[in-house]
C-alpha cells in the first residue's frame, strides 16, 4: 500500500546506499557499538559518496537536491540493515536547513564545503539539564564583549547527539532576558567552534539504545564566539527552531515507519523458521493474528510517513502535521516492535537478534524531538482546544 514516492533516480541512489552499507557499515557495526560511535574518518567516506550533502547547494559541493526523499532512503536502508550512520541524521537532516536558510553568504562559504565533505561535522545543542522540551526555559547565556566583537558564552547542555565528535555546534543560548509576556524572547543561535578555549565535552552518556551514536554533555566557560558566527538575527532563535523542528519531526517519523517495517520483516522470517511442537511458529493462529495486526499497522504507518514526506517536499508540512506524523509513527512503531519481539520469545531479548536492537533504539523516538505529550499539545492547539 506504499504510495508511488520514488523514481528511477531514487532507486539508483537506494542501490548505492545499500551497497555502501553492505561494504562499509554492516561488517564493522558491532565495533562501532562497542566504541559508542563510528571512527571519525567514516564521515569523510560519507562525504565522498555524496550522502552527507545530498540537499546542500551544488556550488558548495552538494547534490543540490530539493527533495527530502533521498534522506528518507538513507533512513529506510539503515533500518532495514539494522545499522546507523552515527551522527549523519543530525548533521544532514536537522542542521542543514538552518545553514541554508539562515546563514549569510559568507558563512555558507566558510561552513558548507566542510559540511558536505565531512571535514566539519555539526551538532545542535538545545537541551539543558533543566530545560528539555520547554525551550523557553533555556538558561545558557551569551553577552557581548566590551568591544562588541565576540559573545562570551557560559552554560551547559546535555543529550547532545554527535556532541563528542562535532567540530561545530549550533548552541541555542539566551542573549536577552525573557519576560512574563514573552518567555521565548532573547534566544539566539551561535555556531561555536568546538576547539575554542572554554568549550568542553563532558560525559559521553551510556544509553540503552542507539549505541553507535555518541551522545554527550557539553559545557561552556567564557567561550569567546565571534559575532560573525552568530546564525541569523539576535533573538530570533525560537522562530528558527519552530520552523526547522517540522523537518526534525518528519525525520523521526520516517525512522519510526522504517523501524516498524524492519521489525515485521524480521518477525516473518523468524516465525517461518522457528519450530514449536514440531510446527513452524507462523502456522499457529496467534502468530498469524499478531503478524496480520503488525502488517496492517506497518501499512498505516508508511502511508502516514509517505504523506508527510510529500507535504514536506511541496512546502506544505505544517507544525501540526509534523507533530501528528511523529506521534503516530513513533507510537505505532513501539507497538509493532514490541509484538514482533514477543514472537521471538527469549531470543528477542538477546542483542544478537536485530529485533532486540530495534526495540532498544526505537524507544527514544517518543522522547527526542519533542515528547509524545508535547506532540499532543501541539495537535490540540491546532484544533483550537
């Protein structure tokens, strides 16, 4: 029941990505999980293939593609193979729109060639120990130096995906105090060089899933950030974040759909091979009913994801639409993967089996990018209630 999303160019790109995974990711992925991230040079390899910069402008070495479908293909193929590309999704799916939309011409010249090649990996730092989904509560601050040439940045961030290996980080900070009337006032984005004095990577957080993607704490003590490295206008960050969160939530929704599809594939293969009381597990009525339920949910979640992707490519994906897609796709993926793991029995709880990794990796999708509860709040507001 998938919609006709992809053409011959997309299919050729898919074959390239699938071959790249088979050659350069799958054979070493367990090593990445042990290490907590891919080796730094892997991102240069992603750059060489063109995967990092599919949507970046051609003048900076990118592919110049307007459609997000190429990004969706990477998400689908990674899920099908049971691997991830480390910080690829944050770098290419979340951060690129900030740079192409809000960076000045001079900033693009400085940053985008390295972005595309993998020489300069980016992360984004919004979440703080005391400010998660409530971005208006951000307390990390930046004040102008006396001569007005630099911002002096102080504060800390946590749960920063790709933070351990990032070369530059988009730090959301407060450059003016909030008011009772407008808590969102005064937020600014600084593109911080990770090699600057006072910038430090703290703990690398150990997670129950996504173990090949580094997640770190960051701290800033009197970090001097040139005014030229401010992204867009001072005080405009909340508007920028709201605009770009739709693509972030679409990315998570597409991941949910891809994970659910992969879980069903694994469950079908396992139940056909596994014998119980001398018969294939798939021959029992309960197994058939569970798989039928999962297949129906997978069709529904893919249709939702496909529609959201089409709306995004047309420039029509609203904040509420993105929230609906993220809520439905991630919640449905959780249910499907749980049922598929149950069909594996005890083996489903063993990391040797892909279903166990899917189970652990998908849980956070209902938290990051805005929790399911926040998505419900956004959707309710769109209904006028």
